[in-house]
């Protein structure tokens, strides 16, 4: 009986360790994704600023003519 309990405890510890490892992997990937999201947002912001400045230039050019 004691042997079975010890085996079950070992299996339980193994499973818990593997779950912890997977949680660590997930959190690492989430942090990578958040960094990528920030980069994408900054690129989108730059693009929007460029488009806005182009629109302003075209409006002022049409008003001058």
C-alpha cells in the first residue's frame, strides 16, 4: 500500500513539474507576443502619421491653387 502511495506521489510531482514548465513556456511566449504587439503598434502609428501629413500637404496644395 505504501509503495502505491509513493508511486502516486512521484507521478503527481512529475505532472506538477511538467505543468509548471508549460506555464513558464506560455508566459515567455506571451511576453514575446506583447513585445511584438508593441512594435506593430508603433509601426502602425508611424504609418498613420505619414498618411496624415500627406493629407495635410495635399489640402494645402489644393488651397494654394
